[in-house]
């Protein structure tokens, strides 16, 4: 059988599993097995697979057909132009979180700053900010030791390990050094909604379950942030699309007089709540 035949069969299996983008998934998996790009795979459709390659490809196709995220199958996902290691111990990075990173970069000056990333997971926020702001120091917090292991590897591999510190703890307890900016993509899915979502089949529940209204951890973090933020600091929270008004109200109560903005994503959905107690002054 040629690669074209293996691809055809794989696409059919993956599509039968109800997975979107079956062709793309099959091509990426075949390239992963062969160590080739998608373009290189498509240029070699007349060659065959070796026995070991075929067995590995078929196993990955079976997992894909069962709905397992492509990032877990290949072990990596691009985020903000950087390639991150991804394992089933962390959430798969999603484009929505890039909006939070864009907002963070917009307020961080070019000089020395301290950023705290709460619930760092694979480290995409902490590592990206450190990579884009060479004088920043980032403290990355997570309750999961397995997630922190992945995040540390990402920081080292992407060359920012000396400027990102990792701590296993529950939110901001104990309090880190005063932060110029706190970022958080915490679990925000209401517990009752999880069973109906495909994401709950393979990704860690610890990183998804936000309690009865989805705001358990966000509510606690906002209360803690009051004593951790520096005088001119800011707060950025990724949220579920229905939570904008509720989270904005929590922040308004905790930070009277602050400038609070609900930021919408490209689909027009509430995605980030930004709190700016005072205009941010970069330290140059």
C-alpha cells in the first residue's frame, strides 16, 4: 500500500469517529510518524510505510478516531509562534488564550517587571511573556506537580528557564512577591456542563472544573490579588463566554475605582476581563 492508501483509510476511520478536520489530522499524524512536514508527506504519496511505521500510524489513528486531541498524539502544539510540549497532564493550548497574552504584552513595558501566571498548566502564558519581554521575570504557579513538570521543560527548551520560577501551590497562597501583572487562565467551566463537553473526555478535569457557577477559583483569586498586585499593577483573567458581567462585578468590588474592561474575542464573545487599577507605567 502506498501512503495515499494509508491516508485514505485513516481519513475514513477518523471521520467515522465524528472528528472534525479528519484529512488534516491524518496528514499531521502521518508526518509525525515519518518525521516529515505535511507538505513533504504529500510529495511522497507513492512510497510505502514500513511495518513499524504502519503499526504506529494505525495506533495513532485509532486514538484520533476516539476523539483524543491531536496535540496529545503528537506531543506538541504551537502557541503564539512558539512550539510547546503538551501531555495529557495539561490542557491543550487554545487560540483564545492568545488574546490574554496580547493584552499582557500591550501593558508590559520594556523594562524589568514581575508577572505572576496563576494556573500555568503547560506554561504557555508564562513562557511566551518571558520570551517576548527579555527583562521580565515570571512566577508560574500551579497546584498540579505534573503540569509544572511540563511547564519547566517548555521554559528550558524555549530558552527562558532562568527567568521563569515555578511553584506548586493553590492560587496565590502563599503570596508571591508583589506583581506588576497577574495573569490567569483558571478552570472556568461550570461543573454541571462538563459531562456534555468533549473536552472532558481526555483533558484533565482539574484544569476544567470551575465549580457550580464556574467562578470558584476566579472568585478566590480576585480576592487574593488585592494584596499581591503592586500599586500600579494589573490583572488579566480568561473567562467563559457567559461570565463577563459576573467577573467584572467581582473585580469592581475588589478594586473600587479601577478601570475594568470585558475584552471580546474575534467571534464577539466575552473572553478576557482586564483590571487596571492605575495606568501602567513601564520601568525603563
